[in-house]
């Protein structure tokens, strides 16, 4: 059984810093790439990776490379990252 080791506070801080670092002069919206690993640092494939904004809207990531998930065209804001393991079904935020 694999579990997803994420630290919510660190993830939120990284997302907030990432999204707030863009200037108003830019016309494109930022993207985010996330690597999902278990406690032994092995990548987790086929996980359900979702960002949830403060209004409860969900954005599902696309798997890019094994263990890597991408979100494109994000609006600046605060998000919670949710990862559901394909093996155990455990949700981690």
C-alpha cells in the first residue's frame, strides 16, 4: 500500500508564492507542475491530483511524465492540493 507524503502548509505556501510572483503586466496565466512520491520517494503513477480553490472549484491535473502532474492556466489565488492514491484510495491534502 502506497501513501502520498505531502505537507499541506508547504504545498500551499509554494503554490501561493508561485502564483503571486507573476506581475500584472503578463498576459499569460501561470502553470504548476507537481511530483507525487510515496514515503520511500518512489513516484506514484495514476494518482488523482486535484487543486481546490477557496470557492471549492476543482481543477484536475494531467499526468505529464511518470509521477509528474501538471495544471495549466491557473488564476492567482490560494489552492489546496489533494492527492488520491490509486492503490489505497487514501486522500492526502
